[in-house]
C-alpha cells in the first residue's frame, strides 16, 4: 500500500490519477483524515495501514503564487521545512521508505561552467546564500531536514571544474528519495499549470529554465521506487533548457493563445513592476535520473505535445 500525503493538491491529484491508472494500491491522505504533521500520529497510521512506501506531495506554495508565502511565513515553514522531517521520522519508526516532492527553485542560474546544477551542488537560492523568496528558502531547509548538512567547497575532494559548493550528508545515506520538481506544466488548463499562467499575462520576464511535464514527473518518481533506484536526490525535469520566449513562441504557433506578449528588459524591472519577491530561474542537470534508467521527453518536444493536446478548463 502506497500512502499519498497531500492528495488533494495539484501535484497530489496527478499522483492519484497515475497510481489509479497503474493499479497501484494507495490511500490518499489529507490533514482532515490524519494529522500527519505529528510524528506519533503519522507513524501509528502508517503502521496500521501496513504502508510499503510514502509519497509526500504536501507542502505550501501560496496562492495565486509564491508571493503569498511572504505573508504566510509560518504556514510556509511548517509545510515545506518542518513537515519533511516529520515524515522522515515517522517512516523511520515503522521502517518504511519515502519519497519527498521538493523543488528546483532552490537554485538560480547555472553552474559556473554554464551546465545545469547537479544533485551534489548545494542550493544557491536559499536562506544560507543569496537573496531568495521565502518559499525557496523553506524548500531548501526541507532538504537539509531530510539529511543534508552544510555546503562544503567541492575543490577539496578534487571535484571537476565548474563546480561550486556541494551538499554533504549529515547522518549517512537517506532512506528515501528527494525529487526536485521544476515549474510543472501539462496539457490541461489549470491555475497551477505554467503554460496557463503564461497565457494570463502580457508582460513576461525572458528567462532560461528547466521544466517538468507534470505527468512525466509523477511517472518518473514512481519508477524510482518501483525500479528500486538508489535512494537520494534526483532532479526530475525534462532534459534540456528553454527560455520564456521559446515557450511563448510555441504557444502562439500552436494557436492555443495567439496574442502578443511583451518582455521585461531585465529582472530588476520585473521585480519593480510585477513581483514582490525574487524568482528562481535555473537549469538542472538530469544525468542521474537518466543513468537510473528513467527517461523523460526533451523539454521542447514535451511542450509542443502539451499544446497539441490542449484541454481548456
């Protein structure tokens, strides 16, 4: 039996659909059903349910966007930094592996050599580093709670050129997965769908990012468990990188929303006019996932497929 926490959320609903389609026995759990913010309550529930695996898709993202996290910091910390540790401790008590939906928004830009950030790289868009959103800071803390400690200089162990700081385990290898989701999109219109979000705006910041097709993300993460991939962190994004202009061009050419868009000249202008908190724009490396035998569609192809099969709400 798979236990799915946060089953009523955007990502949680995608997990529920996939698990049902694959005939994987699961129980979707909400806070109304079980107070899973308490270790003892969650551990007792997992034991009684004879859980085989726990997926934590719960968290606090803010509505309509991460700007809301600036005004609801306690909720953001509880959902994104405290809860992951509760899940880990409860699972440890009943000896059940877990998978935690994290975020790629704990990074900004690329590695010094222009390549995507790897799972061993320490977050550079966090409370410990540069100015960041409260949401990103809380998500980075959530990863630390799950077994990662201070960043160390990668050069001390002869790491390859282009690296910076890297994560080191604080308590040995984790007994679960950390899956980094990055700007989810799909073919169904939704306020949480990146493509639908872009269609709501005329002014946009042109930035380069990694993206995650939501249903491929869910499939890939469940495959980590089914294939018994090594525990640890995985960047679960579609291979490649894409700019906002490229995404908009695909939207316009698809005919889904053929309007004109205007782009901000730089991020400072965007922050002044359109956002309350800094945004993460980054590229993640997906080699580790590929080496585990789990493939995802190239990002431009995945975007085109979503737009070809667009479903309006």
